[in-house]
């Protein structure tokens, strides 16, 4: 754990900054306002699309870079400009979409900050209800993305099945892809050079901060690279054992203002 002064706070969104009501709690907001008043920058590092993350960034007064799609795309909030983008390898996209189609697994692709699906169903609604975005239906993801890059692929199913998909895909794709889970029901496939820790390093550089001067807070498997990269990596108490065991500190869950606890403990004191 670093002893450097924190200059950048990096926050996951779902399960960390916001809970099931999708709002920022008053104590959390107050702690982040105080941190910004002390000159500490704030960024969001999320699996969400930019359209789904931007409202929270603006709500917190963040106008600089935020990391979306697990860090596969980094946007400047004020201008909407893409600062960095790393799509999934085309051979991986074709293979995963064919694999999912053969098994009848719900898949989602993303291009131009738009969500594409083959049908609206209970699985697509799990995602759109959470992210508050619309899904665009196309006849075939495989045909649409045969040669068109997707920023990530998400497979959605019940948690027990999603876990099994991860076990099957990892040996199939090897080092050609990075696989992670942002939610028990979601398996996400990205370029192997993408993760939240790499994204944090990029944003820290934009603020002329070192990684030792960063505090990161997250709650899920996809947050492990983020917490490992940060000077202080904090896990929400609701996180899986794999995350809690690797964190520098563990705080309360989102319903009990875990982000505020982290900021008060490591930034405001």
C-alpha cells in the first residue's frame, strides 16, 4: 500500500459508486466534493458505455477522462472525444459470436457507443435496465460484426451458466482475449491489452500523477486489475473473495457508503 498523497480517485460505477437505485448517496457525494475541493481529481472506471457513464461523471463535476468498456475506450467527458480505443480482435469476434449462436446464448456487441443485440429478451433487459440505454436490434450480430470492430462482447445468462461459459471460453481464446465478469450474469470479452488497471495508468498520466498517487475502489472481478494497479486498492465489502483477498483495504458495501469510507480514510484525513 502506498504512503503517497492521493491525487486521483478512480471509482467503479455499479455496486461501488451506485447501488440498485442507481443514485449517488449523500455521504458519498459529500466526501467526493471535499476531495475535489482539496485538488484531488476523480475518474470513473467502468464496464458501462460512455452514454451510461457520462451522467454520473457530470453529476460529480468530472469533465476530464473516464474509462468505459472495462478501459477499452477512454473518453473526455467535456468534449466527448475518444482519447483511446482498443477493439476486440476480429478473429475473436467472429469465433465468439459463432460459438454463442450455436449454443443459443444471448450476445451483445458495441460500436460507436451503441449497443447491438439480435433480440430484446430478459437477458438484454438485465443489461439495459441497469445501464439505462436502448438496445438496437439487428438480424445477425455475426454478419454485422464479421468485419466491423466491436469494442467488447458481452454474453448474458443466469449466473451459474455464465460461470461455465467463462470456463469454456478461456482455453478456447487463450491469450487472444481478456475475459472478465462485471456482474454474476455477464461474461465480457475484450482485447488482451485492455483492463481497468491499464486504463487507470492512462488517466493518471493525463493528470501527471503516478499510480502510487491513486486510490481505486471497486466491487467485482473486473476491478481486480484496477485495485492491483492503484497505489491504494479498496474493495467494497460486497465483493467476491477473489477481490477482497487482493485489496489493500475493505470497506462497507454500497448501501453503507463504502466509497465515502474509503475517501474519508485515505484522502480526507
